[in-house]
C-alpha cells in the first residue's frame, strides 16, 4: 500500500513493561515509527521540506546558543520588488523548496506549535521555547564587577601563544530588520508557518524566521517601528492565509541576534565541505577511522562558534570526535540471546540509558525501555488505516525488516520536547538503530582504549595541523567561499596569536623546613620519598580487612607502606589484620562491624578488582553506619604482575599520603601570604542511577595556614530544584565552623562555584550570589561586626571549554595565564593552564569573577587561584581547578555514585572522601 509521506502515524498499544517505570498509563499513544512527534498535517498544506544545514548548538566555552531551525537565505538570493506599489497585494504560489537557500532539516519531522500572539506586544514564548523577541540567544550577561577597572595582570614571563581562534576580518555591513509575524487564521504548526513565509522570500532577501519573529536584511517598504503590513500566502489547494507583519525595530549590531546570523552563515558554509551533521556538530564521514576488533568507527568533526571577544569578533574552532558503533542493536540482541539465559533482562541492562542513532533520519535518542510485547508487525492507525511498523518503513524509507519478532525500543521525550508540547513516546526498531559510544566492557580492554586514544587524543602538533586544514578547506571550497562572499564575510587564514604570561613556579613547603620549587611538570612525587610531610598524624590504631587468599601480597604491600612512611617521618605502626574466608559483600560489612568495635583510626580494605557494588557497600558502611576513615585498594594496585611492579613504591607513597590527609595531617603546604582566608568550593554531580537526582557538595578550608581542618556538606536535590537554599545553608555552617575553630570569622572569603551549566549563569548571579552576600552580612552583624563589610569574592569555574592554547607547537607549561584578546568584554575573566598532561592537548580552565570586594588586584587573584591548584592531596601535583573545587567534586561524586545519601556529620571536618 502507498503511504503518504506527510501523514502522522499513530497507534495505541498496551505496554505493561513501562507501567510504574516511567510514570505512564497502561494504554498509551505513540507516534509512528518515524520517531519524530509529527502532528497530523492537513491535506490542504503543501509541506516545505528544507535541506539540513543548521540547528541549535550549545554554548561551550564562548560559543553561542542559536535559535533552532531557522530558515536563512543569502541577501543576494532575492531582492525586494521595487515596482510593487502595495506589498500586501501580493499572493505567491511558487514552490519555495526549490528556490530558497535552506538551513534546517525536515521540520515536518518535529511539527512544533509556534508561539501564539498575546496582545500587541511580542507575545509569550511558545513552541520549542522559541519566538520571544527578547529570548536570550547569547549568554552575554554583564558580570564584570564595577570595582574592576582592568583585569590584566603583570606578574610572570611574557610569551606569545597560538590559539584555536580565527579572526573575522570582514563582517557583514547590513542592517537586520526585525518583524513580529502573526497568521490569520492562526497556524499552530511551526513548519507550516515556515512554509508559508518561504513563499514570500522574494520580498525578504536574506532572512531568518524562527516561528514568530522574522529577521531580514531588507527594509520591507520602509516601514517604521510599530507599523504593520500584510502579505498573503496559499496552501496548494488554493486556500489563502493572511500574514501580518509588525515592525519591531532594527537589531543592534552589538546584540546577540547578529552573532546568531553569523553562526548560521558559518554553518551554512560548512555544508560545502561535505560534512554530515549529527546532533549539534558537523562530522566528516569520509575521514572516519575503523577499530575493527570492537566494530567501532571514529568520525572526526568540528565544533565552531562565533562571538564578540575583547576587541574582535572571533571564530573558535575545535576538533571533536564521534564514536560510532557499526553493529546495530539487533546484532547485540542476537548475541545476548546466545550468550545469556535471560536475554531480555540482559538486553535491557545493555541498552537502557544508552544513546542510539537512527541512520534513516540521522537523529539520536536515549533508550528508556524495551517493549518485548510489541514487534515490527504491531500495527497503528495511519489516517484511519491499520499499518504495521514493517509496512511503514518499507513504504517510507524502503527499509525491509528481516526479523519480525524483534522487540520495539522506547525512548522518552526529552525536556526540550516536553516544553514544546511533545509528550508522546518514541518507538524504534532495533534493526535500524545503531549504538553510539563505548560500553563498560570496552573500557576494560586496555588495547582498545589505547588504540582509541591514539585517534582522539591529539597532541598539539596534530591538532594545529587539523585546525589549519579546516581553515584551508573553508577558504578554498567553492561552495563555502560562495556563501561567505554572498554575506560579505571573510575569515583570517592564520591562527590567532595572543599575549600570555607564565607565572613563577610555586614553592612546595615540606617538613623540617624543606622547600621545593616546582619544575615544568608541576609534580613533586619523588621529593616525598626522602622528605617529611609538612604535618604528620600518628597512625597507631589501624586495621587491614582482606580475603585470606590475598594475605601474603597484602602483608608485603603494608610493609612497603611502613617503609615509605618512615622515610616521610610518619609514625605507622604494624596493623591488625582481619581475614575473611570469602569476598562477598556481607563478609565485608561484617568485618567492618567487627573492626569498628575497637575504635580504629583508619581501615585499609582490600578487594580483588574494581567493583562498583562492592565499593558502594563498603563506603556506605564506613561513611554512614560506622563513620570510620577508610582506604580501599585493589589487588591489581598493590600486587601487580612481575612486569609492572616498577611503580609499586610510588603507589605506596600515594596511599600513605592519602591516609595522612584523611586523619587531618598536612602532606604539604604552599607559600600563602594571606591570613584569615577561608576558601570555599561548590560543585554538583548528577547520579548515573537516577537522571532526575543530583547531589551538591560544599567544601571549605579553615585557613590552611594554621589549621588542617576542613568543613564539608552534601545535599540531595531533584531536577530543576533551586540550589540557592542548599548553598546558603552549607555556607552558614562553614562560617560557624570557622568561627568555632578560630574564635572569629574569616577576614576574607574566596568562593569558587563549579558545576555551572549552560544558561545557569543568570541564576547564579541573580539568586545564589545575592543570597550569599546577604547571609554573610547577617552573620557578620550578628557577631558584632557591624562596621565590617565581609571581604568576599565569588568566582565561577568552567572546565568544559573549546579553547585550546599552544606554545611553539607544544602544550603551554603550568602557570600560563591569558587575560586578554580571547576573554569577554562583559566579564572579569581569565584562563589558567594549571596542569601538565602527558597525552593530548591540555585544556585551560576559565575563571569568571562576578563579585569581588577582597581588595586584591587581578594579578593577585590570578596568582592566588593558581596557588590553590597545588593543594589537592590526592595527587602530588597540580590539578585543573582549585583544590576545594576538586574536593567538592570528589565528595559529590562519591555520594552520587556510591552511598546515595548524605554521610555522617562526624566526617564533616575530615577529608574522608579522598
């Protein structure tokens, strides 16, 4: 039977497997096998199916958030009709799909309702959160404190770096006119609106239409702000639709809409490179690399964004990779059918929660459930006709189902779909679905992981080569250059060079007055073997829990730890051993109970190999039921094979350092000139077991110069729940702990806020920061310090950046600071490279100072931040972020992945989570 390609397939199916799991009713309505939530299209509508060119892409490290699925035509594609005396009298019936330069994929696949007009203003946002004239397209919130006159430092050796930025040498010199668009009768489907607007492209020139707002390079009949005019378009059956246009004004060249247009133009030009878009980025399928044993393909691609930086508009280009698995989910199902007894349970465990790709529409989905009660032979209603999945795919995509007994995959709509009114579930056929990413089993394959890292972890020289090759292709491709020329844009052919500084190497303070000046790798592991730690705890009561069959190897490792501790002047007496007959989870909990009765300082617990369930059982017992410091080690770590025993001394050194830090010892110290400083770190970690649950953690120092105590707290919260209450509560407890420790409140507070995602900066600035300032003022006034304003700085830390820095085709050394050219004018921000990497290209960390009354110069803020990256006691070297941020992440991750509830308050003053 012939199935109309524009029809909306629907079916009703009883799916008891989903009841109670994802909150749905026994009888559900699904969309058809196209998996696209497409509303029913009136037979009178001539559907416009534009070519895939651009879509929404997320802001990462300076990129901008572009309003999704806009239609863009070059300004030279058409000009306004100069002979027309009345624009409203035109009625176009020409086919728009063949004459317009399109920028979106098939909008018919989504069918999102556009924003409905409300009054005479811009209306409220609707559809897929689009349509509002004042909806933020660019996270350009001005966060630069008024006290910041200059954000450039001076200390350090001045150098010149290469970056992954290209300068926009020539930007378009045209105005963008903005119009509010309404339809009579009202049209709810966005793609139908775009179809009708595209019929009028001859009058618009270059334009963007997002469902409610129209941006065009032409002044339509010279209308003034507030004036209205009308056009009419037709369905293919001759019915007319009246389109009302209201002039909103001219877009300011400095506003976000300009950069939206520039990014859309760039992405349009990238189509000329024969790249394929997957999700938000473009990938090169012709340059794919195969890893045959695991049936994996690696597709190289590009992440691009254009944004206004300090003095120029710059293009940031980063190399990325997409892991594509060749095998389909049907192949995985067949393999599990042979290898396992309960293949249905095994298949659900394998695929639920994974991201899959459907080649027939080039889209990705997250699998929510597997419906074994349905199959490709299950039917649904398609225009009052019963059609099976197999028939639909054969007619629509010419795909033939080979196994009619395979189950159906279910994908829950994302929050973005739900906000756009798309609440129906998606159904997928395993045979036509490919898995993406790598599995846990693949991660255990050392040879495979090394082979994959050779392709994806590019060293600076290879990364620079690919960046230059990308720029050369963009400037030499005929299709790409034509698009750029049509819009009067030009890119620089050379990578942007910027000034930078390398801060002086830090001094690491060890015991007995020993000072070590860090080298270029910022690592001091070897110095600990013959030097005392800065402040040692006396470990006289500790026990080792182990399976009896590992007794000899464990005792050998413990003796090595005692030897290492002696060289570091740490008192570590021989422990008491608790041997178990087996390594079951219950045996470990029983052993911990037995050991806790003797009040040990710390437990060393030996497990055979990394095991998430066993580790979780142990940590729950030691963090909640019996609050005892614990050190978990694996046999692979403490008893490696004969060929890999060279690093055993280094492992023993790190274990002893961790044990000392967990018992309030101080392994090392830095030269910190400030007194009375409390440093606070805050981070959020999402639970992998429950996507709707997150855990936030706060860790604060009690002035590291004179106290080894810390304060830590964890709280659980649900998705979309406000975090400010948790931050305020934990911050208050941290100040009280400081006052209890020193008898006074801190002189300065330095707050590092990590875990700020895209679009959350507004919330952090307007809610969290204001509440923290008010609460700090209240606490200081309650302590009788009415005349003292808390000297307080709040810094947002961002690690997920696309910015890359290079010096002489190599990674820049630790301590490299960038505070100009590629920073943002509306922020008091800077980049620091604080760590040294052995493989790949180092990633800088971005710091955005959104509030500062500490009275320190930008130079001092940068140096203080770099110093704090030396204080993470889980690694004898620098880390990527200040230590309190890393501690907060470590704590939040432990709770989210292992113990799933806040630990005992008896632990809050110790670094028990190392």
